[in-house]
């Protein structure tokens, strides 16, 4: 996966090794110790220098897994967890991601690196340069090399044994401006799942290294916008242009995106944070509802021959007594009229979602350019003499955000007003009227699709 900044993502092949390392063979049992994103890198020790030169003695092999005995194998075949016992708890709902497991076991390490002229740093920077050049083929190779080796650039790299780089970020910090520019971001296509983990470690590293730098900016091409959105980036730039204009490189065809970190979020422990939030929500639901209570089956149907009916008052949980009581009705959410008059009830949230989605589609329609903003009375001086109830998509969006549409019909009436006003003011056959007709048909098709789904 190659991401960034004005260049198409491509599948990558392995970086060419030097002649002495082309076979990929190392001394037996050499493993790299795992560490996570140190703030700075000390010079290599004598042992590390010997490893880089290929003369270090073999290290003890890392023990990957213990040999399982017969009891453990039996538990596996019967679906019982190996850790089960008298005090064991249920296994977690979500398993550990592969990339996180590799980091924990020391198969990979995430290290901060810059051009400090140290041999280890130069090896990693060269690996990053090669990775970026392969994953960003439209970016000039000389330009990538110049930025990676620039002493003002900083990098964060995912490194495997032998200092093989499989992912990395190159960025330029501007602490005095309060932001950093992500220049390059890429991971090897054969190593999936590293991107999100690398971005989380990057945020944690920035927080530890530059406590007052809370914003990131980057230029992303069309293939990378979706990824960056998943990592908290947005196309809405809240930083004042005077803060970053002239400091970052402008890439033709790229989309500038911004990410703002949250001080209360531990980016290296997001799963635990999300799990705690989910549990808090479920606890609140259990306090307000009995939907979590499971009742036994109805005994009336056991051994019954043929069809039979059961009074709803005898159904446990549907009513703790009699549904004529208001509190019971509110608790169960069911009333006898639901059986006698089964009318599909559309919730307010469904209406709101439909209006929001339709509003977005209307604004993005190719024929919507004339209806996006109110008509400028200074440019069209007699417009408001003819149109007494003006309406446009921006005004509709503001009303929608302010919750001023109580029904979908009110929303559709305003949309129809936009098209009627256009036909009332402009001559038949003009481009404005043609666009109004297109937009009107588009909206009617959306409404028809919704009605069809709800039937």
C-alpha cells in the first residue's frame, strides 16, 4: 500500500538488496529486539555495529511458541480456550490485530529516524527512500531522495530483521506553527495492516516529541483520501491559511487534508478506549431498558396440537402485568393496536438520514451549480422583484442543520420551490431551466426509491 501526496498507489516489489545481502541469508538465529517509537536514536553500540557489518555472533533464537501437550490439543478440538480454568473468563470479542501482534513479539519494530549521519540511521533512511520510490512511482525519484535525506525531515519507520524497511512516514515538523506536514507515507503492499498501526504510533510519537503540535497537514491523491479519512483526516481545513501557506509543498492534483489530535485519546490504546465506551453505552441501555433480559419459552406451546393463540398479557416481558398501564407500554414499546393496524412507522432518525443524504447528493449533482447559493441581488437586480420566496441549497442545508424541517414534506417543498423559482424567472429552454428539470427529476427518483424500499 503506498499512500500520499499526489501519487497513485501501486503494488510494490521487494527493494533490491545489495550484492552481499541479495540471498537474504543471515547468521543463524539472529533476531532484532522489539521497541516502539523511541523519541530519539542513540548511536549504534559495538554489538549493533558488528551486526550491521555481518560479523556479530549468533544471538539465541526467540522462542515463538511452546509445544502443546495432549490436554491443550484436546481443549482446542472441543472449542475450549487453552486458558480456561476455574477462574478463567470468556475470551475477548475482538482478537489482536496481526500487525500489533508482530510488534509485541518483536518481529517488527517502529523506530524514529533522522539524518544524524549515523550508519544505522542512513541504512534505514535508504530503505525508506527505496520504499517511497517504489510506492510513489509518479513522484520524481530525486525529489524523494532529497526530502528523505534532508536534515529538516523526520521519519518513522517500520523495520523488520536486518533493518528491512516495510513501512514509514516522512514528515516535516513546524513546532513554532503548531503543525507538521506529512510528506510521504507508504507501506509495502505485501505487508497489510501496518498503515493504521503506523499512523497511531506516529500520533503518539508527535505527542511525546512535540507536545504543542496538534495538527497534521498532507496532500493526498484520490487513492489515498479514503485511507486518511479513516485515520481522522478531513478535507475541511480549520487551520488559518496564514499558519501553513508557504510552509508546505503544494502538489498538483492532490487534496489537502488536515488531522487534529485529541489530547484525551491514547492512540496506542484505542481498542481499550472503544471497548470502554461501548460498555458504558450498553450499561446505560440496560438501565433504561429491559431488552437485555432473556425470558424462558412459553409453556403453552409445549405439547400443543394444532394452532393456538396466547393472550399478550401472558407473554413474559411484553407486559409485566397489563399493557393498559402507561409505564408498561413505554417499557415494552408494544401496544395492541400494532396487531389490529400494522402500519409501518418511519422513525425521525430515518427521515433525518434521508434528508441529509439527499441534500448532499443534490449539492454534488453536476447540474446544481446554479442553485447552490442565494442569487446575488446586485448582479441580478430584478430577481427579487419577481421572486418573493427565494430558496437555494445552501439555505436548505442551514435549515436542515438547525433542525427546522419537522417532516420530509417540508424539505421537499423547499426543494420544489428552488426549481419553481428557476422556471418562473428564466425563459423556457435556457440552461437554467434545463438544469432545474434535471434536478427535479433526480429528486423525484430518490423519493420514489425510498417509497419502494419502505413498502
